[in-house]
């Protein structure tokens, strides 16, 4: 029987949640879900100068927006808490004391000057080993204890066993990674100010929390051999590591502010759908089958596997994200689109009263959604596309360029006259998309004009622009009286 999967996402609250961190979170979440495991959120706030409570809140909010529910962590608790490192300081201290007592760690009294001198000397003699020169490794225990008690400043270093040999990490993404024994030095696990280092605190926590798989960015690959040393000293099983590749911008450089928005919040505020955003980020370095691009959350949560993570860096492509987002919108059913996008956007744009006195007809909204949805790439587009339909003959804004191109031209007056006549002959009851299209159909031939020219003139007259949804359906939604009034108003602009 295999052990139940326990994974964690451990952001440092030194800033907002960024694209790279969000992807790491998504992979951990999906891996936990696909294996019926436990997804833990831990706040790695041991860097007191840069960690803030506000950043923690921003990260939690981003996680919630992403829909990455955690089973243990802040706000939900769990059996392995607390889930913020600053609340676990006693545990690190205890673990370090234990290693000291067992002779697996030792206090180091070297001053920064001494260390710098030793480093320079090692460089000068081209010593293949450039790490800590192990000056304090053999200080007798009682002498060391006496110096500590006398108040001499010290750090605590791990004692890498003499005969440890090379460290081989069997990374789930990178395969075997070997770190030569000579590159391992007795690194610091506790600073002289009494705070644990990242490599120590993380392993104490991962061991105590029973983490089985560590999925994180490959910028941490270089920390892993040291962390393996800590697991071994603690006598804890080493988890499976999966180091995921960097995310690059289009220019091949590590994704950063220079490439545009990098925080999850910015994408939320720009109107991206959480599902689409998660789908797109999941594809940055992982694939379902090498070709499927639309992978709904539930499929991701069922099918995610470490085997399909790519070793190669992924390139963040905002255009592809936009495409995925538009796909999600277009795949919504009309009712969902109406509730989640159309109505809120109309209210936001001031086109709809948040609490309309008369409720809008459901059948009418459904028809509206049907023509607006395929033209909505970002939520705000919905209001823009629907704006002419919500205007009236008096309030409709005419786009200058559209008027110049489609209306203010010789012969367009005649087009509007004929259109007015044909449409006017339809009764209120007969005012349907089909009847409107049929009434306008014969005009180009009768006027000896190109179809495009005729319909463009009518479109500008009715919608004030050149890009509205299908004309017949749009006019049906606007209603007969207002359409005729719009043509009358536009007639004064036509030649
Ligand atoms: N707090 C670390 C970071 O944000 C976590 C690294 C890890 O997953 O071990 O990079």
C-alpha cells in the first residue's frame, strides 16, 4: 500500500502571489486532488524584514480566487499546525537542540571576518572545497557548551557526515541529479540571532507535516542537497522532489514585471475568469496529452500527474491566455453568461440599473446573450457589444469614423429612405429577426448598390458603429419604434 499523498504550497509573504507561484500552487493542488491526497497551505514567513500580514492576506485572497481550496492551513486549521513558520519557532529550536545533543549539528563561533578570511584563503590556494572550513566542528562538546552559556555569539551548523558521499536526488521532473560530496559544506541551520535558515525550517516543517512530495520551482533545486542533509540528520524520510521549470517571457528571459502583469490580482482585476486562468497556467509546463488546451478544473484535478510535467522552461504567452479566456466565455451556456458576465458588466457600465424596477424579460436576455457571448473575449466586451442595444434613438452614440465610412456618403440617404420604408411596413407583431432580414434583402438590387454598402449604412444608423452583432437579431431586440427613430436620426447625417 502506498502512503497517502501530502503536498504543500509554501509561499513567502514577501509580495503578491505571482504567476510562477500560482502555477506551483495549482500543481500541488491538482496533484493532491488527483491522488485523493491532502493539500496544505503553509505561510513561510520567517523573513521578518520582508514578510507582512497584508501580503499573507493578499495571497490567501488570490488562492481563493483561483479556487485552490486547501485542506490544512491558515483559516482552516488541521492536525499539523500551526501553519505559519513564525508560529513554529519553538519547533525549529527543539529540532536544532536535538541535533546538537546527538552530535549531528554543532555551534560555530567563527566571526564574519574569520569566515571571509578562510574563504579568501581557499580561493587563493584553489582549494576544490570552497565551503565552510569546519573550524568549529571539532570543538569538544563541553567547551562549546561553556562558550554558548557565556554568551558568545554562535550559529548552529549541520555536521555533514564525513563518509556521506555524493548526494543523488531522484527528481520526478529532472531525473537523477547528482551533487558531489565535496560541494556539501556544514551549512548554517540557525543564525546567531536565533532564527532558523530556510533550508532548516522548511525541512523541519515538511518532515513534521508528513509531506510526501515537494513540488516547487527549480530555482530551489540547488537547495535540495542541503535539505536532504537535514532530513537525514533528523532521521526523517526524504520526500519525492519535483522541481518545475522556470516561466519565461516571450524574449526568453525569466518572467518579470518587464513583461507586463505578473500578479494574480492584476489578472483577476483585468477580468480574466479564474477557470480560464488556472487552465492556462496549468499548461505552462504540463500537458494532458500534448494537444488538448481546454482542460476544465475537474479534469485537471483528476488527470494531473508528475510524469507529464516538462523539463523545459515554459513561455508565458498573453495571447494564448486571452484565447483560452475567450474560449471559456464562449462555452458558457446563456444563463451562466447572463448571470456571471452580461448583467454585472451592464451594471458596471451604467447601462443597467442594479435593481431594475421592472425585471428584464428572460427570453429577451437569452437572445441577447446568444449574440453577445461569441463576441465577448473579455467580460467588459459584453457591455460594449450590448451598448447600442441598451441605447435609445436619443442616447445612441455615433462613432465618427463609422459615420464617415458608412453613412456620410453620396447615396446613403436613399438607402436609409428605402430601409425606413421597407421596415416601416412591418407591424409590431411581425418585428422578428427573420422578417427584418427579409425586408432588407431586396435593397441592394433595387438600389443597384453592393450588399456590403447597404448593410453598412443601416448598421451605422442603428448601432452607431461598424461591428455590431447580426443586424436582424440586433434590431429585433431593440424594437420597431426605436429602430425607426434611429433611422430618422441618422438620416440627417447621410448624404
Ligand atoms: N517559501 C519558499 C518560496 O516561496 C518555499 C520553497 C519551497 O517550496 O520549499 O520560495
